[in-house]
């Protein structure tokens, strides 16, 4: 009987995914930072980024992925993104505007402020979405703990 | 800073939640999680005070004027709800670390606090916002956080309870969103004030849009009724409250259904208006019988429970019946009764669940039979439970009496003698289920072989007694709650037009 093989032993999968993962991550960054000019934005970019990571994890194993993204760092990312988003809002309030009124970030050039504000907010969305999806992947891939009571 | 209070009310807990993830250190996280609800309570108190003086406050997110931008609109009704929600969160906090079920939770305490603060942010957001879609987003934040809080219960069954809560809650949320979508289709706006202005046109019978508006109202009403656990849609509630950690049950029972009630009342009275809902649709003909059935079925089911938390949960179903009865009487007095009961029930059910949490900590069980001897060995906890029970029954001098007084008054105002009699009669059922607990706690002897129990530490007794004491205080000083509730009912009744 044939032994089931690990995915990383499949030559085609390994070679193709090794070539694809960097491209997927690059595309995610493009969608992230080009989001204010064209279609895209933090949510989509985060999903694409996480998809690249999850592909890597599927082929090369959870342990290898967790060497790149330790679970603790993923947990931090979830919080950090939200903090960045809300932090921009707090910064605008401190600078005398309403919550998330980006113009207040740069009083002399409100348009620059708007650019900066939306860029940071979308970055926050991207970080949280990517981290959350990777965290879900980790949770599903984990060996279940001992049953309770 | 004071002009930013409406948004700070929501952003403070929303920022503190993820901050817990970054801090990780147990003491720092506990300190933060204790301070934030107190800060929220202060903000809510300031807002209520301001609203009482100057009327509704509008805050434009991002500086974009409504109806295009998202508006946070604080008036007497939602300031009142936000005070209740943040007060309960502040009081429940000392219970959270000590009472968490599994070892897994204790090891990752910071995650638990993050979820709890997100739930608080969601509930406050639903109350603060003046934008329907924003309300939906916060409803989802609050609900998703509640599902995971319920899942943290001591037993494996908590997972099943959380899962069924998740399924039914998601259906409720989806219905709510469908209703918003249909309203948006007919009016092109999501802002509550703007909706109240634009809805009458497609609403009037005979126009092509009237059916769409009717369907929108149906989706909104059913969706919110699921979240509120109105009688035939209440199945998720007893399971979720029985299996959640007791402190979480106290928090959810005292806040989550209350906020849903606020949102339902806002939609019914402020957006669609009493004339449409009661004169044209005759919703009262459906809601009134359902409320009365809830009062009796919930209380009767509570009498036959063997588990203390499940008993309290079924009693909640009955108490929600009283609140919806206030809506279905379709009068300012009735709505006042409903809003007063919202406040009073939050105090007494919160206090009773906290007393159940005290029992759970010492007895390591929530079975009523295991309470034997607790009256002597845990006198303060049992006294708190009895006082809270008296308030549930509606004994004069407790807060429960005030709410029932207003409901009976509203029923008599319309000459509905039968309804008034039924409100009083259903209170007698409450005597039965409260007595079952009292009987075991005071008159049954503890088994010789059972493990010894003693009173819980003051850290847990004080919050329990704050809530129980408040039910007595507001039972005697009725002008405080009834005054605000009456004014809030007036604000809601006038609609936003």
C-alpha cells in the first residue's frame, strides 16, 4: 500500500508555491498601498497577504509558518491594527478635529492629512485582517486540547 | 474635550480591548479592564447630565455632516441606556478573574478581557449611534463577543450553547441587515433622523413602496425580537445564560437584551412611528398576547428548573415579557413602564446572577438542591438573593414594584382590566420560583458528607450588594428612575421628526 505523502514532498506543489508566495505577498502590498488610487484597500490586501501565508503553511507545514509568524506575534498584530485605526482617530481629536477627520492631521495641507489618514487607517485594517485570518488558520491546525469537564 | 464625549464613550473600550492584547501582563490588564468601565460610566453620566440640560447632542464622525456622514446622536433615551450598560460592566468586573471556568481561560486572561471590552464597546456603540448601518456593525461586534464569552463556560455544554446562540443570533442580525437594506432602497439614507423624515412618504398605503417598507419593518422587528428573546424566539436565552460563566450571564442578562430592547423601541417609535406600527399595522394585537404568554410561560418554566442559573434565565424570558408589554400598550405610560423595567430588571437580574456566581464559587455547582444550608453558611449572599427575589416578585419598596406599577397604570389607563390583573397574577408565579430557592437555602440541611462552604470574600459581596442595594434604593426613590424614564419615553414617542 502506498504511504500518503506530505504535501512538501510533491515537487510541483513545492516549486510552484515557492515561486508564487512572494508574488502573492507583493500583490497584497500593491493592493494595500494602491488602494487610495484604484480598487483595493486594507481588507482585500489583508486577505491576500494571509492567503499567501496560509499557502506556505499548507505546503511546508504549520511549524515552518510559525517560525515566520509566531502565534504570539499574530495575536499582537490583531490588536495593533485596531489600535492604529482608532489611534488615527484619537490623533485627529487631539489635533482639534472630529474623530477620524483626517484633514486635522496636517492643518496646513488638509489634503495631505487626508492622504496620510486613509493610508494609516487602511494599513491598520490590513494588519488586523491578515493577522486574524492567520490566527484562524492556526486555531484550525492546532491539536485540540484535552476535553473539558 | 467635552464635545468629543459621544465618540469617547465608544472609542475608550474599543481601544482598551486590543490594548489588552498588547499589554499581556496580568495586573496591567486587570487594572485597565477595571478602569475602562468606570471611565465609560463617568462619560455616560456626563452625557446624561448634558442631555438633560441642552437636549439631543449630535457628533459628526470625520467632520462629515449627516445624513451623508455617520452621526452619533445622544438623547435622553440612549444616554439612559449607556449609563445602565457601563454601570453593570463596572460592577461585574471584580467577578471576572476569579470566576472563569477552565484553566485555559485563566492562562490567557488578557484575551478574555479583550473580548469583554469589545462586547462593552459594541453595546455602547449600538446605543450611541444615530446611523442604522453603524448600529448593525456594533450589533455584530457585541454579538460575536457575546458568543465567545458564553463559550468560556465551565462545561463542554457551554460550547453547544454558544453555537446555538451563534446560529440564532446570526439569523437575527441578518434579518436586521435585510431590513436596513430595504429601508435604504426606499429612502436612500441610513441616518436615523433622516429616515424618520423620509419614511412616511413610501410608507403611506397605496404607494408602490408601501409593501417594501412593510417587509423592511417585519425584518427589523423579527430580527431585533430574536436578539431580545421575545417569547417564541427565546430558545437560545436559557441555554446561553445557564452555561456561560456566571459573571458573564450577569453582564449579558443585564445589558445585552436591554440594548436590543432600546434598539427595537427606537425603530418602532422613532423611525416608523406609533401611528404606523399600532394604528396601521396593529402590532399590539400580536405583541400583547405574546408578552402575556411570555410572562406566564417563562415564570412557569422557571418554577420547574433544577438549576439556579437556568431558573434565572427563564425568569428573564418572563421579565422581557413585561418590557415588551410596555411597548404593546402603545402609550407613553406603557413605554415608561417598559423603560423603567429595563433599568430595574438590569439591576435585579444582574444582582441575582452575581449572587449565583457567589454560590457557584463556593458550591462548585449551580444545582438548586446543592444550596442546602447556604442560608446559614453564606448569610450575606443568601440575603442578597432573597432581596433580589423580592424585587423580581415586585414587592412594594423594591424596584420591581415601580415597574409593575407603571405597567398596571398604563393598562388601566386604556381600561384593559384583564391585562392589569394578569400582570399581578404572573407576579405570583415569581413568588413560587423564588420560594423554591429560599426554601432549600434556609430550611434544608447540608449533607454531612458535602464539602464545607463559607461566605465569599468582600470583593465579590460588595458588587453584588451594590446592585441589590440599588434595587431597594430605586424602589424607594422612584423619582430618579421613573423621572428619567418618563422623559426618555417622551423623547422616543415624539419620534425624530
